[in-house]
C-alpha cells in the first residue's frame, strides 16, 4: 500500500509541476495580488491538533491552513495537487511525522522552497513503539522491507506531551517571526496554564476512579494517554490499523473481557462506524461511549468553536463516566 501511495504521489508531483510550469506569468498588478497578507508567516498543518496549537499561540498573526479539514481520516489521507502547492509555498509546515505522514517526505523533498521549515510533533516528545495489546487483531503484512521500529504517532492524545510540544512550536514561530515573538510567548504561557490545569484534572479523576481499565472495541490511538495515568487497555485494532471488521477470536476476547471484568462501558473513537462496538455491546450488555482522538475535525467543527482543549475536556467527562 505504501508503495502505491508513493507512486501516485510521484505522478501527482510531476503533474503539479507541469501545471505550474505551463502557466504564463501574470504582469505585476495589484488586482492579481494574492489575498493573503504576505507580511504574515504562512503556516500549513497536516491535521487538527497542531493546527489548533499554532492557532492558540499565534492567533491571527499568521496565515494558517489546515489540510485535513473535511473529516478525512488521517490514515487514509493522500494530498491533492492543491495541498502540495500549499506546503511548497509555506514558511512552516507542521505535521505528525509518523507512518501516516510518509507522503510528506516526498512533498518536502520536491518543494522548491529552501526556506521551508518542517516540524514533526513526533520528534518533539519521547515516542513509543506501537503496542500489540493482548488479543488485539494483527494486521495483514504488507511484505515490505522492515525500515526500523514503527512508532505510535498519536502523541497529541497525551496532555503531558502537548505541554512539551507547545513551547517547541512557540520557539520555532519566534525564530521565524521575531517581530511577534513577545505576542507568541505570552499566548504560549497562557495556553500552557490551561493545558496544565486540564492535565491535573485528568490525574485527579483517574486517581480516584473505581476502575483502571478501558476497552476499545475499535482502533487504539490513546496509548500515550493510557501510559500517562497507568490505565490497562484492551482493543480490537492498533491505532493506525486499516481493519474495520474484527475476527471471531478478537470479538470473543472483547466480549469475554467485558464480562470477566464487569466493565459497564466499551469505547469507540470519533469517525468510526461503530459496528464492532455495537456488536460487543449487544453481546455483553455494556453501553457504548465515544472518545475523540482529534483526527477528523472538520472546518465546520472549527467554525462552531471546537478546540483541542474542548475535545479533551469532553473526553475527560467520558473517562469519568467509564472509569466510575
């Protein structure tokens, strides 16, 4: 699959280049000037979490673009020609840096912009390898050469990680835009206070919870959150799995675990069709609740006021109910 994506991306890059080269340059004219304020940094983010971090730090002092703004799942995303041009013309490109962002390496390498800065969130924290939980369904092998360990890319699900990520992003913005550095650092300080306060609420809630076990009848993108608070987890699929149908053995494990541990809830994640969770619910009697992994936030959601903090606050409410 990765090879097919890489080949398709190569063709797309060539076509994009031909399209750009085939255009006749327009005469300099105020009427054809781009709408963006060219005195501002042009920042492009691959998915919602880094987009919202930059938005909290920089507000309207940068021109900010979110690539995945239509509920496209991170793991199935492929850049369009327009996306490639946005990255190529950016001052700063912020992505995750995990396996799902493999496509970005070719885009960055082909960008004729020697000043493009790239920040990958996975490089700003201590990343851990993907974990195969007991009974989790194994993915079909792609028969590609091993390229080293596969790290869990969902680093933003940990507030502790985000508390490290935000200052690093702030430093980069300040380096690129010294004129607004004081503004960025003041916003960073305020944002860190809110992140730290919410993290303390998580620690307190889990600390007094009756249960310490979560069962995801779905993918498992919450490894970092679980590690932060010592939670035991079971799941149908890994965080980056493309699987949507659980095997008989996996379903049996999920249902048996719910019954054996007397779990009143099973979890699914945002964007899922919920079929596995609903099946486990029917067979075990446990209710279904949703945890939002921030991977498929749309432009409409953002316009309605959704933020990373608001999602994580909603997730805390879910955890309080599920853990008891």
